[in-house]
C-alpha cells in the first residue's frame, strides 16, 4: 500500500523515528541499523512496513529496501513477530543476517537476545532456500547484475523477478532485447521479455 515516507527527521532514538511531512509527524519503529544511518540527517527517506494486528497498528521504517525485505522474510517465520525481527536487525546487519542464514550459522543467530536454538534453526530452515533461490530483489543488488545499467532495463528485471521468473533467465532475455533495440521503454521491455520467457 505505502512504499516509503520522505520528510524532515523531527526526532530519532535508537528504536523510533518521527518523520514530519505535510504537517504530520509519523512515528516509525526502527532498528539500530537504521538509526545509525539517519541520526545525523535532517531530510530522510525511509521504506515502510505497516503492521496491523487486532487492536495494534504500527509503522516500521527502514533505511534500505534490503533491510525491509529481510524484516518481511523474518516476520513470516513462525514465532517471529515484528519486534523480534527488529531486534534481530538491530543486532546484526541485513547482510550479516543473510550470510548467517545461507551458511547455516545457528550460533550467530542464537547470539541475538531473545533468540533460542529452536528459533535460530527455524529461521535457517524457513529462509535459506528463499534467500538463495529468490536472491535479493532490491534495485541496489539488481544493479550489480549482468543487465545493462539503464533504468528501464533494471526496472524490467526487477518486475520479472517479482513476478517469479528466474533472475539469470530474465537477465539473459533482457540483454538480448536491449541489444536489438536499446531505446525500448520499460513497458516494451517487460512485454517482449514475457513473450520470450
């Protein structure tokens, strides 16, 4: 529904940020990772996640899409709620957590306050395949791929990966299409890629 919020950083603590935009102050729950990045900024942009459960509605803010993606993966693990996921992202960076999951480092995950052996094992079992197969679909990571660095090509790749297509196969198809005609629009790239995939 909402992707990000941009505005003045009115207040920041290691667990919360208040972002003022349009005369309204939005209170967002944040990780220590995000706090470290924003604490000295005046204008900020945070990627957001809106969590609603029974009588509780809360906004969570993230400095990067990669952190938000990891948060969303974590809260889909049985027994991990938003506050536990935020604690995990305050203890380890998104990359450290991702690497610990991929390598099956139970001890690293277990070292996070409030995470026991069974939860650490469940995180690895539930997320390892998703992280390895799905890869990181944030634009920053896609830019590192083998697709031409045009905005249309990058957005087309992102769209195809989000639709469930294999990243390597989508890259190959987009490369071929861009080689034929580098001037294709985003819509054309996606349309022609879908025909070839």
